[in-house]
């Protein structure tokens, strides 16, 4: 794990600020009202108001306007986060998978599918033929201990891609295999990928990786690189 990742684990207590910024009466969701919108490639930054101090959140690109109200769950707090596109450093920004709208108990996703990201994690219909030396995603989930800390190779379709979080790009792939409802593999890389492309990745498999505040991965392919 990089020094930056360790740093964020050490400030995990500060992540409580995210939930402390304001909650709806449903404790599972935080309700916010948009005050300012900044659009960059692949992301939308929103300056929002809730019950506490105003704060920034970032989500994969969506259409949002000042005055609109949304709900969210979880998130990852980043301190002193520098955005190259905006050429500014945020004291704190919460990265989210998406925002929701609707009344309590009936929230619905409003995040749009955009290049480089998908709104909802769903099992695709893709069936990817195994490559030389590749391991099916189902096998990694069925016996993760056998692969922990080892270099593994997987082949699949990119179903989700979130760039430039903790100086890494986060890519989700599926190959059509599944074990007990688990079908998606997340990988971290310094390389860029496109949603819908078929790729072969090689990296070190980490087991039970927890970055705090809801970002926990049963398995995670780290230091992944694309191979032919």
C-alpha cells in the first residue's frame, strides 16, 4: 500500500466529518442541497449544504444544478486533494459512487452513464473467453486465500472506471463468471482504460482491503498493468 493510502487510513477518524456534515431523518442517507457546480472531464464537483458546514463532494459526471437536493451513502474523504483540471486544492472533498433523489425509502439513482464511468454496478451479459494463464473471477472469489499476495492475471470487460483517486485509477472488470453472487473485480492501476473494452490485467491480489468509510474490498487487484 502506498504512503498516501496509509495516510488516509490514519485520518479515518476525520471521515466522521462526512456523516457529521448533516443527515436526513433516515440515518442511512445524507441529504444535501447543491450550492455550486464545477464540471471537469469524468467528474462533477458539487459544493453542497447540509446541517453542518458546507462541503465539497465529487461524483462521476452528472447533470446537476444549484438548488437541487440529493441524498448519498458512504463516500471516501480526501484531504488536501489537488484537482489538475480545476488547478485548485480542496481542503476536503468526499468522493461518491453517485447521488440519489426521491423521498425517504424511495431514493433512486440519478447518476448518468458517461465515458469512463457507469452509474450502477450490475452484472453484464458478457462472456469473455479465458486467455493464456488467466484466472476466472469466480475462482478468485471462491478461494481468495490461495491467491493472496500472488501475481495473478485476469481477462474481462471494463464495466466501470474511476480515474485519479488517491493517485490511482480504479477499474472494474467482469468476465461472465460468478461465485455466490460475486462477479465484479476491482483493480487499481496507473494506466487508463475505457468502459466496454476487453482487457487482460496482471497484478497482485490483496484480500480484505479496507480503506475506511465503506470502501472495503473482499479482493482487490493492486498494481495492475495491461498485458497483451
